[in-house]
């Protein structure tokens, strides 16, 4: 804790650089990536609430070749919610090149879909796919031969309500992956609510006026089937149902068990804390994460997790609607959170935006995490004049400088052009040592954004070694949580870095859930600042059951796999 306090003091007191130029640099490489996919989410302009939430993305190494492929659930239209253009799976061929392998995998899913979760539900060593849908959700089992099969009914799943986001995590500590699903509201495309009003303008109705749908919680029995624990666990009291949009599963309280944070639309958020086996209480209001610092309920869409104050606890950023701000809930002691949005400079730049998927990542490798939030309004008529907010909006790229974040309007070749975006997934897709991302918009083509911190064309020996990627794997027999969802990864160095003096400590977590209707890459990325290439690091992985594995004398510029075996 003394080290963390020193790091915090240094970060918060260091003056921002005199120059406001950014070291962030990206390039849109969509045209050369082979990722040719335009998402479908109703028609344009949107007229009903079903059309405006967009669709998620999922990163998955479906073919076990060591790199991350991309799954696109895709949507449909009001005319036929069961038969859209269909889900897509793109194989990562390296160097940010992708190939559509949907047909070869046997995936024929066409239902209007939103979020996706990835996990090895039957502990056979291969990642499976759960798809949250408008209509019955779907579970696709990875056969291991490059194809998938629909095992929804056999697994005891297939909730017919409108599912938005989902997350796998080991909630009972038995090694297999349990499942949480956010459900939104009851909507009949044939009988929508009449238009509503926002800032004096007629707009599509919802979510207020629709009946909320309670969320779902499933226990993995360990035999490929699931037991519905939604009501008995206390997370799905029908009388207290809220408009669920996103979920993050992690040990936020520091008691050694996984908690469930749920972001709700236009209502208070939930923080479900386990009281005993499969019994939860909602600690959202008591802890401070249910509302912002003014006590106001918000419209939470995106969720991002990071340790921004160096106290070794995961903080929460939620993205919200326009005429409001995104909110940073600083985790003070595991029990209490405090709204520090303005302290970190995250409030004013987000006020005119409708925020969706978000992520903290050290894009420029200066040993602190930057932030990207993708944005876009839900009302097609939105303008600065009518609603203080445009319909198409720029991504909010924020560089951390000392104790605050600063908005960056362009970074290298990428100009942060306005789009009607909904989510993004982040990963080192080309395995060159920096974090790239793929953005999904509303009825827009996917966009592939390459991080140019490390040149994708330079020989390996010429690239900077100011990074480290840690990949935890639990390969014990019978364990389905092989990506160690819930793990904490700590990197310690005694060499000086760009932001700290003396010992530098950084932490990341493998979080269940994702930026929005998506999942996180199952690896932790660290920028190392001005460390010498010869500097050695100590890396510790605390697995979800508390077991810690350490490695010393780790060289920078490494993709380090931590394998836990019997």
C-alpha cells in the first residue's frame, strides 16, 4: 500500500506537459483489413427503440491459433426480426487482415442480436459463444474442428426476452463459467408506444413507458447445462426490474469473490455483492455506484475499469446520455465509491455526447492509461440547436497527462471523424505490442483502427520494447474459466518510467463483460514508459481463487503467457 500511495501522489501532483501535442497516433486501416461488414439495426432513420441500441462485437480465438478473431452478432429489421443478414465470424490472419469464415463454421444465426459473451462453458478447451437477442438467446458450442453447433435447448438456455449484454465468470468458485445476462424491456414491434418528447422535439419512445425486463443469472452445473438462479439469488426481483444494458463482473469489494455491476438505462445502477452461495444483495446505492455524485440516476451504456488513483482497487467509468456527463466512480476502499469525474477532467468533454462503448488503455505506452469512448445520438433529429447535441458524434479520445485526462481531436492520421457509433473492442490484433480497436456503428460499416505507436512495418528488432502483454491461462483439468476472468495482474519495476520515480506499479484485471454489448480481450496490456529495453520486471497474476503466481526478471517487449496447470 505504501508503494501505491507514492505512485498516487506522484500521478496527482505532476504538472501537465507544457505542450498540448499528443503522442497518440492511429490510422484507419479498414479498407485493407478485409473486415467488410455493415451492421444492420433496423432502418434509417430510426423510429423505434429496438433500432437504436446497435449491436456488439466479440473477440474470440475460435481456431486456437493464438490470435484474436472477431465475431459480429448483427441485427435485423422491424419488418422481420428473425431473419436479418446474419451473424459473421472473421478469422484473424495477422497484420490486421481478416477473412470471413462464417459459412465454413456453420453459423447460420439470423435473429436480431445485440451482445455477445465468450467462454469455455463445457471445459473442453475451446471458447463458445453466447448471443443476447431480441427473442430467444442462443448458445453456440465450439466443436473444435472450426465449426459451431447450437446447443441452446440442451443447455437449458434460450430466454425469449430482449437481451442486451452478457458476461461469463466463475461466480461460485467451482472453476466453471456461470452466466449473467442483462435484459432490457418488453417491446412489441407491432404495437410500439407513441412518440415521446425530448427538449421540445418529438422523438421515439422509451425506455420510460415500457415495462422493464428483469435480468438473468445462470449457474453452470458443470455438465454443459445451466440452472436459472435469477429470482432465488435476488438479482431478478420482477418488482424491481430495471432497463439493463451492460455488465462488468469483477471483485470490486476486495473480499475474494466476484461482484456484478450492472449499468441500467435511465435508472439506478446495481452492484450485486454475494452474501452467501448464490445469494446476492444490491449494494449500489449504499456504495455510491448506483447514481452520480449529485444523487441523479443516469442512462448508463458503456463501462470501463481501471485503477486510476493507484490504490490497487478497480475504479468504474460509466458512459451516459447527452446533457449529462460520463461518470467516474473512484473505488475508495472496496465498500465506498466517490464521483471524481471532474477531478480527472472527464466531465465537461462528455456533456454534449451520448456515450457507448469505452475502454482504458495505455495507447501511447507512457505508463498510464488513456481513454476512448465511442459516441452517437439515438434521435436522428438531434442537432446542436435542437438538443445541444449532434446525431453523428466524434469518438472521445482522452490522453492521460498527470492527474487529468485531456481530449484529443485527432491522433496521427486518424481524425476522430463523427459517426453514430455504439461499441468498440480493444486488442493487440496484429500482435505488434500496442492496442488496436474495431468500432461498430449504427447501420454503418465496421472500422478497424490501427495503433501506430509501434510501426506495423518495422522489423521486430527495430520496434520499441516499451510494453508488456500478460496472458493468464488456467489449464487445469475440468476448469472452464481458462482465461481467468476475475484475475488481477500486477507489473512492478524499479527502473524509472515516464510518470513515476523509483518503484512503479501497474495493475490490470480480466473483467467479465465488456465495453458495451461486447467482451474484453483475455489479456492485459501494459505500457512501460521510458524503461530501458534491458530493464527487468516482476509480474504477478492473482487468479480468481486467490492463488498467486509470480515471475521475476521478465524482459519488456514480451507476450507473456502464465499457464496454471494441475
